[in-house]
C-alpha cells in the first residue's frame, strides 16, 4: 500500500509539471504570435508611410520644377515714348503684369527720346518704340547697332481749324499755319506735302512754329479762323476743350495722294538692339507676334484699351477713347515696312540729311525676315 501510494503521488506530480510546461509554451507562443503580428503590422505601416512620403516628395519636387520652369521666363527690357507709339503696346503690358505673356517684359515709358537713345544702343534696353527718323539716326551713329523690326504708328498729324476754310492742301495757300516740331519730322512732312502739291513753304504761306502744343491750342481758342497742324492725341484734347475746332485734313492721307513711291508718313517704329537681335531672333519674332495681337486688341476694343492706356499713365482714358481711331496704330513688318519707311526716310533726307543721321541707312537696318 505504501509503495502504491507513493507511485500515485509521483504520477500526479509529473502530470502537473507537464501541464504547466505546456501552458507556458502556449503562452509564449501566443505572445510571440502577437508580437510577430504587431511587428508585421508596424512594418506594413512603416512601408506605407515610406511610400506616401516618397510620393509626397516626388510631388513636391514636380511642383518645384514646374515653379522653376515658370519662373525661368526671359526678361526683356522695352522702352517707349509716352504717346501713340506706346498705346499699341498696352495689351502686352497688361499680359506681362498678369504673367500671361510669353516673356517677362519690363517696360519703361518715358517722356523724351533722349531718355531712350543711350539705353537702346548700350543694350540697357533690348527693344524700343521711337520716332522713325530717330531710328535712322541711331543706326548711323552706332555703326549699325540697332535693327528696325516694324512700323508701329503711321501718320498722326492733322490740319485743324476753327473756321470752314480748308478742304484741300491747295486751300492752305496764302494762309498762316501754327504748328509744333520745328526742325523735326512734322516740319519736314509738312514741307514735303506742300511742295508736292505745288506750294512753296517759304513764300506761298506762313508757318509759325511753337514749342508746345498748348501754345497752339491757346491760339486756336482765341480765333474763329485759325489753322494749325497738330499730332494725335493732342488734336483730340484740343477738340474736347474747344468745340469750334474741327479736323480739316489728314496729313497721312494727303501724303498718299501726292506720293508715288509707296512710302507713307511714318511716325513711330520698333527697333531692337543688334546684339540682342542676333542672339535671340526667335524671341524677337515671338515678341512681334504678341505685339501684333496687342495692336489688334487696341483697335478692336477701344473702351478697354483706353482704360489700359490710363492705367499705364500714357493718357487719360477719355482722351484715349476718342484718339485711338485717329492714331493709325499698326504693326507693319517685312518688305511692306521697308518700302514705306525707306521712302519716308528718303523724303526727310532730301530736305535735311541730318534728320536721318547724315545718310540713309543701309539694307541691314531693315529686318524683313
């Protein structure tokens, strides 16, 4: 009995030990499985996080590249005179301000040509809108340092009067005409028109030149039969302030009647610094295309263009609105530009060689593509 009792106790102890070992093993296994699952879940989350981070990094890099590309627009410095030669550019100005232009245009609108001449020759300005004869002068003085790319303004000169005397150039014979522009293109243009019409500017009438358009405006306001030659938009300004003033003759149209060379009264042109042109011929072509679209916009959307003209401090919108249709804003390029401008410069040269820089420019002055 004693021996059997002892054996039963030993058996019970062994069973208890086996059960305990099994439970520990199971517990450990369960713990390991949980840790493994947790590890796998963590690893999966880490992998997903890494993929998301990588994706975000790639998106950021793409955005940065896109921003850099947008910010890499070529900067082009453009100068123009405050007047009709700037009016056709206003849509380019607006598009550039809004980041919608092909290039980053930096505009300088100045009061006198003297503020443009040194800069365009030195390269501080890449492109400029200047009087036609000045372009020739700069070409000759800089040994071909500029190229003319287009005509941007045709004739803006008009014969106005406070009476009803003038309906043709012949009617100017024996009269007194007030004008601005002594020694400049208005004088040469008027002299050519008169001479071609059989009127001697020295003996057949009297031409009194004044330094300011305001002086001419004052003379018109004081008389019921005064005659004057003025450019736009000063003609519009005078007519808005004096209801007696009327347009008698369009000088550009009268020129066409007497000229047989295919030339035209050419007020303003677009010139390009020669080095900039040689380095960027396609850029110049693209600019001319944007300029052409701007000219079309100005002539077709007078009210909107007038507001832009005031916005860029060229003229008041009320004046611009009335003046735009009379300002002959154009963009003429290529062979047509050369024919019109070459003929006009020849007329100026015949009257005074110094008006075009001493001699007519050579063919490489004209960009005709």
